[in-house]
């Protein structure tokens, strides 16, 4: 939508042609010029989603940490989210089958509306309602992401999917760059002392802003034109048979599980460590700001260099770089070290997570036996991914919160990701073999 406004403004200034030609050249370079309208509708919707989730983002965790005074509050919150997310995939898949991806995505966004509204209404009593808020969050993610994945696969091909997803990464990275600035400014202007009420007011403003954007996004979601459900019968039995009896899918899902273990820890842990060191949202904002800059660079580089032929090399190299970065925590754990680690983790993010998911999609498209059970296959992938996330958080909860143990857990999880690369390589070969048969 923003791009359309810019184009209209340029036309009014009679300078449209050079900009339009540059846009066409850019889209041609990224193989996006022939994508259907459905992709651009998804693109616009996802921008709204990224804004209303990036505004509070990690600050929901710091909100519960400030109310409870312990890091475990945020860890338990995320553990519930991931557990619900995995289980709710079965429900969201059934809804997707019964209705459509458009209906399913609307349910997800409305659940986000309810989550933010609950945070606002409960205020200082939110900790008592934390499980309910986490359940709403998990359900919202389940409905949104299964719809997003279905819409992305529906509106792209194996050739266009990598640049199309990279384009979403670029804009998402830009949003993750800007939103922490806005969020930090809101929280900082509300007061930076230990007095809980001024700080709580800042959180309420932040959650209200996220609610407003999510409501607008929910309204826009009704403009989506999507294919109706192909069948009202959910094929879980057929999908489970493929997932657990064939080595190709077992390997692919183990890769998702390993990926989830990393995601469960690195998605928010470093920000929690920063907040625990200083109990000040400003430094969490600085950490998120550094992550946003790194994510923009990562997305741009991925758009330029990430291709089907180098997926595995990208996973291996990115995890090797993160392994070196995490080793810095062994030497010294302070604000500067943690922010550096955050930046490096985000800088390598697009080269680690994106190839893994794209390889999975390749197998899904290549395998004729899963052609008619795509939603169920995606649901099983999310289940394995979230089992991994829960395992990562549970592992961190189980170890002493000493610097050496924290570093050891993080290094061990990164070393496990080289197994993800090996499993991803096997999955890619299986997809190519099945396609040639």
C-alpha cells in the first residue's frame, strides 16, 4: 500500500516514468515481476502483521519480567506460547481445510486483537492472567502462520519463492529497525526510574498502539481473495502416515525440530539477558535497534546472494559465524557483548532459517503423495518446529543461570545446527530424486 501512495505522489509531480522503470527493473532482477496479485495482497497484509507484532515484540517479555521480577516469568510465557502453537496447528489446519486461508488469517489477527486488549484491561494484574494471554498469543500465531505459509506457497513457485520471501525479509527487517525506536521512545518518555506506574503507563500506550494497527490489519484482511478450502475432511491420518513411515519426511521434520531448538532460545533470550543485567527498557531497545540494522543487511544480502544452489552452504557458514560470536560470552558477558552477539545472530538469520524452510517447501512440492494434503504437512512441520522451541526453553530453564552454563547451552545449540545443515542437504537430495522419478 505504501508503494502505491509513493507512485501516486510521483505521478502528480510528473516524474513517474523513471521511478516505474526502476521498479520494474528491480522486480525483474528479483524474479518478482510476474507474481500474481495474491502475493502482493499477502505482502501488504504481512507488513501490517509485522508492524503490530514488532511494536511490543520483546517488550511483552520485559513487561512480565517487570511485574514478576524474574526472568522465568518471560520464559514460562514463551514456553506456553510454543506449546499451544504446536497443538493449535491441528485446529488451524482443520479451519483452513473447512474454509480458506483468508478466513484462517482473519481468525489469527482477531485473536491478536483479543490478546492486546487483555493486556490493556488487566494492566498490573496481567501476571495473574499470563497463561490466558500466552494461550491467545499461541492460537493467534497458529492461525496466522499456517495461513501465511499456505498463501505464500499458493502464490509462488520454486523459482520465485526465494526472492519473494527475501523481499518480505527486507521490508520486515526495515520494520524491525523502526519499531524498536518507537517502542523505546514511548517507554523512555513514560519514565525511566524504578517507579512501576509510569513505566506501566508506557506499556499500556505501546499495547494500545499495537492493538490499533492490528485492528486496521484485521479490516484489511477482509479484502483478501483466496481459494476456498479444497476439502472439508482433514487428512491427518494420511499426513501422519507420510510423516512417520517415510524417511524423506522424517529427515525433513527432524531438521525442523533442530531448527526450533535454536529458534526457541535465540528468538528472545539475549534481550532478556540484557534486561536482567540493567532492568532498563532503553537498553533492550538499543539491542532491538542493533538487531533491526543487522536484519536489514541480512535481508538485502540474502535477496542478492541466497539461491537454491547454495542453501546448505548458507546454513553452515551462518551457524559457524554465530558460534564464534556466542563464544564471546565466555570471555565477558556485559551489555556491549550481548548487543554484538544479537547483531551477529540477526545478520546471519536470513541465511539460516530461510533456506531450511525453503528446502522443506521443495520436498512438499516435489512429492506427489503430499500434493493434496499440504495444510496437514505444514501443520506437522509447525508441530516439530515448536517441539524444538519448547525443548530449547526447557533446556535453558534446567541449567544454572551462570555465565558459563548459559554460554555452554548456546554453543551446544549452535553445534546442533550443523546437524540441521546435514539433514537439510539430505532433504534437498530427496526432493530432487522424487522430482526426477
